C-alpha cells in the first residue's frame, strides 16, 4: 500500500478519477494482467485513504465547499 497521507484531499479525488479513467481504458483496449492489478491496487489505496480521512472527520478541502462523502 502506497503512503498517500501527505497528499491533499482534492488531489486524491483527482488521482482517483485519473486512475479510474486509466483502468476503464485498459478494459476497453486491453492490457497486461500486471498493469490491471497495479492500477486496481492504486485505486483501492486511494479509496482507502479517502475513507480513512472521512472516518477522522476530514470531509472537506481548503479550496472547496464542505461536500459529504456519501
């Protein structure tokens, strides 16, 4: 699991969108099993970090309105 604790929450959401887009492209274009697994693992790591912050009450970013994680 990669340490994502130093990354701003807004950047985590951007990363999640980027890796999700990559994963979807791999599904349609094809990719190696290793690439799929690496991308999927990163998505899970990002989601885990976001959920961890939610559990600790961090549900907003400094540059956006309060947006719940629901």
